[in-house]
C-alpha cells in the first residue's frame, strides 16, 4: 500500500527562556538557559495532508503540553514534555473522525535534550508508551524545530541569521529538508522584564518513503510556517 503525503506546520508559537547579555550598546548575545524544576505550557496545532489516489485526507492535531526542565549540565538541558491535551482527527472529504491517537497521547511524557543554541536531540518516551512508533512520526518533527535556532554571534535589533539545508530522517524513513530565516524584531518590556522578540520563517520539503503500521507511504510535499517567539525571562549579565 503506497500513498502520497505532504506535511505542514500551520501554527506553533513557542515561548522560550533566554539569557541575553549586552556586547555593544545595540547588540545582544543570545543563549537558551533553563532552570531545573521550572516548566512552561504551550499549545501546538498541526495539519498533515495525505493524498490517496484521487482522495485527500487531512490529519489534524490540537495539543496542549507542559515542558519541564529536569536537569542541566555542560550547556545541555534534559527536558520532559507531557501531553495535557491532545485532540487528533482525520478529515476525509466532508467527514471528520476523531483518532484514538489523541486519547493515547494524553498523559504521556516525552524526554529530549536541548542545547544553548536551540538544538534538540535524544527524543524518546518516558516509561511505557505502546503507541510510540506511531506517535513518534507526529511528535519528533515538531520537537526538532521546537526552539528557534540562535546565532553564534552578537545581534542588533533588525539583525537576521539563517539555518539552511537542515536534513532530518523521520522515524518511518521519510526525509525533510528545512531552510529557516530568523530576525531579531525588537526588545520590549513585559512586566518590568526585557523581552526579545524573534520572528522565524520556515520552508520545509518532505520526500522519500515512510513505513507505518498501515503500510508504506510515498511521501512528498512542502510546508511553510511563520511564528514570533518571545523570551519570558531574559536577564542581562552584569
């Protein structure tokens, strides 16, 4: 059984903690800094479009998650993501049907490692997760782009940086290539704190094949996304 699938992240606004330190009057050096024991809540919406012959099918997900920092060492942070809410549905033509995957995700926890520049690795379930093979194909691509990539040099407001040609292989074998452009939009005050606003624009293509319990998919397509990310607790080094 072979199908064609395209993947697009429709909207995901991620709020992150950043440590910022001034270099020159108008320049800032960014780095992620998470404190063990602290947590944040996020909402993520996804849309996967699958073509089966002449029929188009959309897999929709609306999730609310809590991300907690478990430990920190050598500039790397072990994080745990728990699904507080997960509604997954399939739309075929004019008919929409709820997927059991949503119920299976609720209450489950995923562990991953984040570094100071926003890289994510070592994505795996915490404890028993019977449907992980299926959930991994939905969750892992989201986590790989969870934090906006940070530049390796000081940036002034208005500055841009890029991360081009990032290749990833999904759990089922599909391959994605992502080009990302980031812009330091502004510094603002929020509850007496300095807040950095970073806009990210993503352009992703997907191809190859993907194996699943339902068969082998021929995968092709593309997706675009734009989001603004703000730090909630940046601190300026003295």
